[in-house]
């Protein structure tokens, strides 16, 4: 039985690896490294083939070498610093439009290192990511994930309102976490994964979401518009993952069948052992 299980498990891993290999890259920052990104320069306007954009907010995002999520020779990341003023709420993004169909998932991946806030208040500033659909001519919110620099709370964007509310999770500050915002357009919901573990699933913020347009690196105020703070972003990437193929689904069923048979055999052996006693 162990041999059969090992063969089935190996086959499943092979098929899943092949499935991941079929993922379509919508955008990959390449770790914000040279030559696409130049240090000590603002993020907006960089990456000439697909330039980063910025709204009218006054906070800054600068490519720098002080803190990277990766070992050498990868050493660049983006430092986002919130301006301590009413216009400090700011977003940066790059166009990566897609119309997922047939069960495809859009994943937004990035590494986030939020520094402890200089002044610990009840909340803020907040650093994270927001996904949008602009296909209708107006920006519709798909979902969002944020980390609170004052407390380390993990926040999500609520369905219907977009209000940021706690997930119940707390993350260490001054250390990188890998964050995934996984958008399921068939199910109209998004899932937040932290360091590879799912922690929250929420229905899309706005109704009638048709496409994915972009995901914005975002900094927002918490309790006060005069709050300042900083965070590092690295390894920003957006990909579209196809629906599991029939082969993957069939193999999952086979592995499940083998596991059930093995469990039943174990129960039978246990009962037989007890009876002999």
C-alpha cells in the first residue's frame, strides 16, 4: 500500500508542478532590480516597458538598497514612506489587465516588511495592496490586504463597503512576510495568504467585477492623517493560474481513494489485533 501511495503522491506532485508551470505572468517586477529599476529614484515612471504610475498622493516610493527580501546578488526593494499630512494616502500601480475565465485565478504576490510606527497609536499607518477593476470606466474595488504599523494587525477590505477591518491575525513587524492576494473570479471572492498559509477569504468588495485591471501598492492613514511611517515592498508579481486540469483532479481523486483504503485497512488491522487479544 505504501508503494501505491508513494507513486500516486509523486504523480500528483508532478501534475501540480506542471500546472504551476502553465501560469501566465501578467507582470513581474523581477525584485525591482537593475537594469529595469534604478536606485534612489521614485518608483513611478520606472520599468520603461510597462511604467509604474502614481496617484496624486504626496507619500513617496523610492527604489533603494537598504532592505531586500532576497539574498545577494538581489539587493533592491521599494521603500514606501507615508507623508505626515492629509494628502498622504497614496497608490502606485502598473497596468496588468486580464479577463480571467474558466475558473482561472489571479494571484498578486509580494513581500512586505512594515516598520514599527514611530508613534504607537491605536492604528496606522497602514501599508498593503488593493486590487481594482476599471473596465467599466470607474474603479471598482476587488479586495485588499493591509498591515497596521502600530499594532501589526492584518486587515482586509470588507465586502460591500471596502472598510478595513481586522482579520484577527497579528504579524511581526520589521521582518519580511510573503503576502498573496488570490482573486477567484468564478467564486467572486478573494483569499489572503501569509507566508503560504490562507488566513482569510472574503467576497469581492464591489459587485459585478468583470476583469482585473491592476493591483496598487498602497499606504493609508490610520487614526490620524498626520501619521508617518515606512515599509519595504519587494518581489511584486501578478500571475493568472488556470483552473486545475482534469488530470490533476482525477489524480487527486485517486490519491483520496488510496488514502481512504489505507485508512480502512489500518482500522481493520487494529480491530483484528484487538480481537486476537
